[in-house]
């Protein structure tokens, strides 16, 4: 399902009556509105069967005219007003009351879309409140991929440039340097020395470019890690506060058992939803880094093809050059030197200055994040129920004893 599948009839007027007892999936006419289009490659089919609606206890998500959920203000998470609870609850309903499309794309003989498109789409629908941090994570993955493309492209261009310089020095160098020095042996020696100098320049340039590439990768990783640490700590603080307020609210509802029950119900749902936000944030990071790893894998295969191809073309130009009438031995010697240096440059361009396998893993600093597993959601909720049950028995015992 896409964002437009969850407009709930609020994004555009509909001629069909809505079922007030169902929020989020009760109006098929919502498929005609698309104020917030799905990711590329994940468009809806007009023949798609819409999942059955799930009850939301008569509460409709609060959306603007564009069909997008209203953002949550920090002060609204634990506010006691019905309006604030309704705003937060509308976001909670996006996760707990959304059935998954088992067949999200219309069946055909064509190739199914990549799974990351489907998975990203489901996360976007379930947790619109975290769109900002997910966009940064996605942007990080795309920057890593673009930097990789630039890096390998420069390596191939540098390889081709070095081979062209070697060929030019082997073909034109002896005549050029002989004209300067007036000695044929001296011209051959200077041509050979120029080849070694070109190789040294190639080495230095590649080393500097690789340092810059790795520095950019590390900076992007540090910046993303800082933002994720900040967001996960915010979620952890909200999670901890929700657990604590569930007990503290008892003093506010000493004579209103029903009110206390409704407040506890909301706080329990909030606690579970905050844990789900943390969980799916981790899943989104995992998905984006999975894409980066796959892209790096296919880029490595492309280099296995491009590196020898550039080498063959460069050496082919050198081999097809006719031997001059004079100085054949010197020309053959320069050809051999160009061949050796060309092979060395090609080997280095593939095996050296490669992106380290663990570059992102080492620099992203995952160990500093607040992880979903550390929230211990199941025990947090069950422990709250345990304390409530214990207090209930204690109150009953005190009541019987007072009689």
C-alpha cells in the first residue's frame, strides 16, 4: 500500500459513505487520491484488491487537506487532553491497525520489483512521523553509492591516462628527447625516466584521491551516526517516560477508575509504539546498508570487466604502432617498459585503493546507538501488568480487612 492508500477519505471528497467504525482502511474510494505518491517502482495497480479494514474503535486519523498525518509536537506525547491523545493515537493506529498487502503488486508474468522498494514503502506508511530521519539515512546510502561511482570512475580514467602517457612516451619520447639532447641514447634514457616519473605521479594522485574519498565517507558516517544517536535517545527518553507516567497517573485518578484505565490504555499503546518506531528505524538502516553492499558487489564485478578492457585497449594502441626505421632495439625496450608499467598500473588500480569492506561498519559507530533490544519492550509492558495485578490484590485485601 502507498501513502495515498491511507488518506482515509480526508485528502479529497468522496461520494461513498464512510464507515465510522473503521479508520485507515474502510474506504475504497481513497485509492483515487494520490497527494503523496509512493516510491518509484511501487505504484498501485487499478486491479489491486484492497485489504480488509481493521477497527480503530471509531477514531479516525487526523490528517490535513493533503492527506498527510499532522506531525506530533513534543508536548503532545504525554498531554492529558483528548485532542493531544487523538493526534498521537492517529499515528499509533498507522502501525497497529494496518494490514499488510500480501500481494502488493498486481500479479503478471513480469519480474517482481526489488524487495527493498516494497519494504521501504511499508515503513513509510506505518511510521510517517520518522520520515525526516529516514530521508537522512536514505540520503547517506545514496551519497555512499555516488562517491563509489566517482571513485571507481576516476580510477579507470587514471588507468587509461597512465597507459596513454606510457604509449606516448614510448612512441614520441625518443625523438623528442633526442632533439633536446642531441644524443639518441640520452633520448631513450630520458624517455624511460619520464615513464617512471609518470608512474610516480599516478601513484601520488591516486593515494591523495583515496584519502579524500575515505575522509568523505568517514565524515558522512559520523554525521549520520550522530543524528541516529540523537533520535534513538529521544525515543528512549519517551519510552522511559511513558513507563513512569503509567504509575504516576494513579494519584491523578484516585476517584476515577475509568479515567485511570483509559489513560493507562493510551500509555501502554504509546509504549509499544515507541518501541516499534525504534525497531523499524533499525530495519530501515539495515535495508539501506544492504543496498549499499549489493551496489558495491556489482560495482566490483564491473571493475573486473573494465580494468582488463582498458588495459587491452591501451596496450593495443602501443602494439599497433609501426616500428621506426632507425632505433628498433630502443623502441622495443620502451615498448616492454610501457607494457610492464601498464600491467603494474592496472593491477594497482584494481587491488589497491579499494573501499575497505568494513569502512561503513567501523565508522558508523553502531555500538553507540540506543538499540531496540535494549528497550526490553515485552518485559516493560508485562512488568506494568504485573504491578497493576499486585496492587489490585492488595487493594482488595485492604478493603476486606477494613470491613
